[in-house]
């Protein structure tokens, strides 16, 4: 749109056309754009353009006045030259003005299409003091500082400030840059004295710098302390949008929410929860089709399902614990007493570190069921960890998540199964572990079973410490010697011996018959087993320290009765001694004494095995030869040395035994231990070998009812051995009534059941001569006749 051409006026030197501004203050030496829309102001612009004259830029006191008079205008303004002029489509004039100098309005002049005023130009002092230079230097530094705090400031502006040398010019340029009220800017414009204006500008500038600084700090703090939920929501929404754009729209939001809620419910320690939430954030960023997604999801499942929080402790009732132990086990009085003591300590000091009990004994004596009884007495969950055959350390500590199919170790898996951090955990068959190329699992047990270390047990899969200190560990083993010494040192070993025949009978009457009756679908009154039948099964069909095989034989009898009842032949079955042979077949074990003969050179020894005690026969004979000692029966090195020592001792005491020296010339001595397929070793057969050889050369048979054990020395001393209780029980099962023991083993008889102690006779040996006096018959045997057919 074309603007009408304004008439040209020639104005005197002291009269100037004014352009009133509502909210703009122009300073001298400053280039500034202004917008003009009122008719009289447009006429001012057109007059200046046609006459190439300067205009006066002045601030209105009241911005709401459209046609201001003298009272509505500030008295001081700035003379400016128009540098550029642009008219927009809506008729607004955009002008870029260059400030020249200050002026003061004296009066308004009428008769012009624009506002005209008689003015007085304001001259600034050219004198520059040292104070003025110092203020100017300080102002320049502060001005450059504020430019660094303002966003989007062109670099040329900082260069212009550096290049400005006149203090008055620097003050005006800096004042124009200030983001402050127009009234303050007008105040600076009206400050004629340069030093005063520098101080005022410096004061306002310092205040603005502090405001900008605080604003920046508040903004950063606000950004850092943004609400976590809002930030997560924003990130989640952004992630959804990105995945949707990439065609990876995931429907796992519900899983993420459930995992987040599960983490909150798990009550993890603070540092572990922080790490778990980081893994959850990684999971959120993964597409569900990623191979790592499933692995990480499984890991988070494990972390949220572990019992991190310790449950409330329940009170321990010692009387109830005694009733539970009595109801679950017969005999084992010393073991029960130790368990009650253990529970009493737990009651008095619940937060104390519980000792690790290790039950050692042959199979079938109730080691595992004792652990279950302890858990019942404590009212805690019971879990069993089978260590038999484990040869990989990772089975205990878990595999690292980098491996395919990685899982936590058996300990953490069992804790998760128990759902309680204070469960009773049984480490079953701890003696069956073995080392391999994959490490030694027993080494991992050192940390697990150490109360000083297991509070920070670190499973390789979890990667974070887990507190095992409140778990009550109970270990079981058949042979404690197979457990490494460091692991053994961390446990309190409690030995469980084998049962006597009377104890087995009571166990059958109280537990086994009823259990097998229920297992085979029989009611209590449908099958009656007499006491005599049970005694027959114990004596002739089982030969064990425990009752496991005994229970199997009772189960066979029950199945026989179940068949008759199921076929409808009988409604109630009663089984006595006469029926056992029909049901179970011929006797599996003969009475060992029946195998004994009156031949010299045969002695009965007692042996210890991992499954309990046993008896073994030592047979000796002599044949023509060159003086060799022949040993057969799969004897170990220690047992072979015992045989050599026994023969040497017999030769050394030949005169005392009335053995002619010529009897040892031109012969070989053959010593054999039957059951040749079974390896045998140990020094405890030394006395039996000596007696067998002494019987051979003196031609005096060994008494039938006597069995013996003990190590022999070349001085003729009988040395103590181990496993006395198991050996005595084995002798009782075999029908032996007299046992020869080393005198130093007399103290070990306190562990033998009282009924066994009363039923048997014990002879204590100090020397080999004591053994000869107690074992050999007084009557010489007749020469045997051998018949070959």
C-alpha cells in the first residue's frame, strides 16, 4: 500500500520532529529498531526521510495516551538518525535509528502535522577522571559477564563492548542492553554526569547478573529434582513413540509395571534395590524380541522372588520340641539332648549365630529326618540340598549371566524355594562332593558355612550380596573323613551310630509298619505283623546299621497282604514267623557263628565300614615253601603290614608260645580274609591276625563266641582303634557274646546302648599275651582230615 507523500517543512535548528515511544528508550551511540503506527509519528518519519533531518525519540510517561501533550512526555530524549525504513503490508512503519545525542524539551510547537518541539541539546563533559576509567573498566567486565549468561547473544556484541573506549559511550551501550524497566532506562538517560551514570549502570548490571545467576541455578536444580514419576512417564511415552515409529511397538508395559511393583514389595536393601531398578530401566529400553530381554526378565524375576526381608521370629517351645523329637525318632537320646540344647540357645539368643551341625552315620539311621524335626520344632521352612555327586563350584555359587542358561546356585535356589531367609537348610551327603576341572565345590562351602562371611554371600548369577547368616545349616555325611578339614572345622560333628536289634524292632512297631501299611493302601487292622515275624526279618533278612532295608522287607510283606485283600481272598491278614519264608524267600543271612569251625588258624575280627560295623574272619594256614607270607582277600597296604607285624610277633614269642623253631622252616604262611571281592584296609585287624597265626602254630582253636579288634605292635602292645560302638553292635547282630577290646578303648563303651552293654561281655587287652589268654582254647585240636572227591 502506497503512503501519501507528506509536505516538506524547513525547521529551525532548535526545533525537531518528535516520535513519542510507549515503551522504548533510545540511548546515544546505540542502533535500535522501533515500530511506528500512529499518524503523527508516521508524519515525523516521513518528514525526516524527505528532509533528511534528525528526529527526536522520547518516552511517554503514560503509554495509554494516543496523542500526548507536554505533560504526557518525558523531558529528555535522544536525537536519532534514520538508518533504514520499511513499511509492512498493514501500514506499520519499521525504522532502524541510530542515537546521536541527548536533548531536553523546552516547549511543544503547534502548526505541524507531527509533534514538533523546541529543544536544548545536552552536552556531555569530555573530562575523564581516574575514577571514571576504573568504573568503565569494571563495567566492561560485568557487561561481558552478563552477555555469557544471556541466551542467543551474538559474539559481535562482546567485541563491540571491548572496542568501546569512551566511558559515556560504554555506559549508554550497556544501559541499552539491560533487561530492566523503561523507567530505570529513562532515569539512566537523564543522568548527564558520566561518572554518576556509570555507577548507576554498574549497580543495575550487578543486580541483574545476580538475578540471572540465581535463575540459572534454580533452573538446574529444578531440572535435577524433577519428580521421578513424571520423568519416567515422559521417557516411557517417548520410548513408545520411538518404538512405534521403528515398527517395534512393544506390549510389555504391563510386565514392566508388574516388575516395578514386585521390586517395591521385595523390601531389598537400598543399594541392591537401586541396582535392580537400573536393570529394570535397561529392560524397558529393550524390544521384547531381543535375546537379552528374556535373560534380563528372568534375572529380575529371581531378584523380586527372593526373601530379602527377615520374617518375624516365632517363640521356641522346648517341651513341644521334645515331643516332636520323641514322636519322630526312637532312641538317639544323646543326639536328641544335643538338639534340645541347640534349640535352647536359639530361644535365649535368637539373633546369635547358630552352630552348623553335621550328623555323621551310616545310611538309614535318621539323619535327614532329624533335620526335618528341627525345622518343625523351630516352626521354620525346611529345604534339602543334595550335594552327592556335585563336582562343579558353579553348582554352589551359580553361573554368571553371560552364560547361556545361567542359573543361581543350589543355595539361592533353595532359599527361593523355602521363601524364608531364616529357613532350615540341610546339606545332604556333604561327603560325596568332589573336585574337578571346574573347581572345588567344598571351597564354596567355606564361605557358606562361615558365620563371619555368609552375611555377604555373593552368588555369581545375582551379582549382589545375599545374607545367609540367619539360615540354620545342618549337614549329613556317612564318612566324615571324606570331608575336607577346613569344612569339617566349621561344623560340629554329631555321630549317629547304628541301631541294635531291639531298637530296630521298636522302630518298626512305632513307625515302619504303619508307614508301609498306608503306603500300600491298607488300613491298620487289615494286616497284622507279629513281633516274632519282625524279629525274624531283622535277624535273617537284613544286615545293616540303619532300618532302610528293614522297611523295604516290611513293604514286601505288606504288598503280599494287599494282593490277598485286593483279590477278595481275605479281609484281614495276619503274618507270623512261619509265613516269612513263603513271602520273602530263604534267609538271606546265615548266622556267622555257624561258619566258624574248630580248625586252628581261624579268628573272628571286627571291622568298621561306612554303613556300620561288620565282622570278618581271618584264616591262616601253612604249606611247604620257602618262608614266604602270602596275603589274599584284597587287603590294603596297612592291613598287609599288620599281617607282617603279627607273624613277626609270633616268631619273636615262639618260645613263650611253646612253638618249636623248626616249625617255621621250609613253609609258607598263607593268610586269607574271606569276602575277597571287597577291598579291606586298616590296622584294627592286627590282634585278630596275631591270634589266627598263634592258633595256627600252637594248634589251639579260637573260642567260638569271641570276636576281637585292636592294633598290634612289635613290642606286643595292643593299641586303641576307632569305631568301637559300630563294631560292638555288629558283634551283637552276629550272635557273639564276648568282645576283646584294647584297654584304652574302654571309655568308648559309654556310647554303646545300655541293653547291648548288659547283654555282652568285654575283655580289655593290654598286651598280646592278654589276647592269647582270652581267645585261645586250652585244648589242642586234632589233626584235620581233608577229603577230596
